[in-house]
C-alpha cells in the first residue's frame, strides 16, 4: 500500500517521533510511505495536471530520511491551518478559480479536488495528525469514502475522544520551568508575575502548570474572572509570602466577567476563521498595577511552549500513536482516531473531534472563588486529571 501522512495546525513536540514510527513500520511491512507537506495545503494547492509541482507539496519518506527526526521538535512535513472545506476566495489557487462564478466574500468547498489529488497520487490510506480542526476535516474525507486514520495532537490537550494529545506534556514541562525561573526575578523585585499561556478554549495548560508549578492563582478559559477580586487575592498572597511576591497563570482565551476574549491587535482573525488570541495577560498585568500600585513581571510564554525537542512522555505517545495507527491500517479499521482513555491506548470514531474542544471539568478541578486548582482526591483519576 501507499500510505500518506500529514501534519496540520500548530506544531508540537512529538510529531516527528510519530512520523518516524509510521515510516519505520511501513518499511518493515513493505508499504510505501509518502509525506504531504504543509498540512491540507499540500493537497489543496497541488494541480494534478501539472506534475512538475509534485516536489513542492509532497516528499517520499524512507527509514533513512526519518532516522534522526525524533530528536527534534516541530514537524519535518511543515504545517498550515488550511481547511479545504472552507477556502476564502483570495486563497483559492488560480487553477481552481473561476472568478465569473465566484463571490469574493464567500468561502468554497474543494473536497472534490482533494479527493481527486489523493486518487491521482495513488494513495491508499491517509494518516492525519492534528487538532480538532484538522482532524474534523480528516473525518470528512473518510465520510466521502477515502480511508483515513486520525492522530490527535495539540498542546491544549483539548481534542474530544482522548485523554491525551501529543505535545501536551512538553508544553506543561516548559511552562513549569518558566514559572520556576521567574520566581528569582519576581521575588528579587517583590512583584506580581503574570504568565500568559496558550489555551484558546481549554484552560488545562494554565490549570496544570499552576498546579505543578505551585503558582498562587490560575485563570482559565472556562471561567470569567473579576480582576478586582484577582488583585485582592494576589495582594494577600504577596503579603503572606516571606519573599514578598505572587504568581498567576492565565490562559490566552481567558476573559473578564462581562468581557470577551482578547484578539491580537491588527491581526484579529485569519482567513480560515481562526482568532489570533493574545494580550489578556498584558492587559490584566496593567490593571493589577493600576488597582494595587504593585509592579508586575509579565511574560507571554507563547510559542516557547511548543518549541524544542519532545520530552520523554511525548516521545512515548508519539511513537505509540504512530504504531497504533499502523495497527489499524493492518486491520483495515478506517475512520478511527487513535486515543488514550483511562490510561490505556485505544481508538475511537474519527468524528468525535467534530463535536468541539474538550474543556476543564470546572466543578471537579477548579476553585472558582479563589482562582486556583482544586486537586485533592486522586483515586480513579486519569493521569492528567480529566
């Protein structure tokens, strides 16, 4: 068989080990492995009638080409947030555009073109590695009759159907390390530290980083916060700390009570409808200074959370998800997403990510009055708590 693999959405550490596991299994079992570059963009922007474009969008994968890739983060296949099911007019490739029939203000579905490309390349099975948006379109391709296996990755750990996604552990490891490092300068200057973390709709990165890093407070995406109350809590934390400082983590998707999420200035929404978030931490830090008179140390950890090599857990899950995907291909079980549930590797319907992101169990894990993790009873809990 000719098995293609692609990575879409934001990169995370652990993607390359997953790719390596797939390619090595293909080599061992006599399959041909094939990489699609730039996520779904590789399929959308390839014109089967112009084979000279092939090397711009696809790459053969062999055991030798992936031999060392597990040592690095990111993805050797590159990535994009392209969604062929809703392409804005300006991003439609020229060879697919018929301007006399198209409304420049609408989006268009090029799924028939994607299926045509897959057929023209002679691909038998497509392995899609991504978050809920990338995987949801993978499920759509399967519904159209093409064999697809999905693998969940996202540092937010919010794909529905699995307890764990590739990239989450490394993101938490980097966040906790940053919290620990910031204690020296925050304590030296006797300030508040405000650490903004990725987390669009799920606050798990903020919650778990605060829990493991012993930050004083955690603001999460799921619970709107009152900055006046937060100022009061942090002031008490600072007063009670012999070193006279306090720390709070905050999700990029957090919002104040009766407020809205903060989009990055001058960027707003990308052509595929994804909001560019960021700024709530800086705004909150400024308000805390205004309310309390205390100086702040503000850090937007941002892309550092997803940079660098994977930790051992993300290597383990990356390798194992890749091998589990190959097991499903061997068994001809298509339209499935590999997953971890209750600490065990399994697989579920590929359609599950389409229901929307998984969110923090606020009642069980978060103190909404005191803005901090509420983690006490461990019996029968998943490894990462929910």
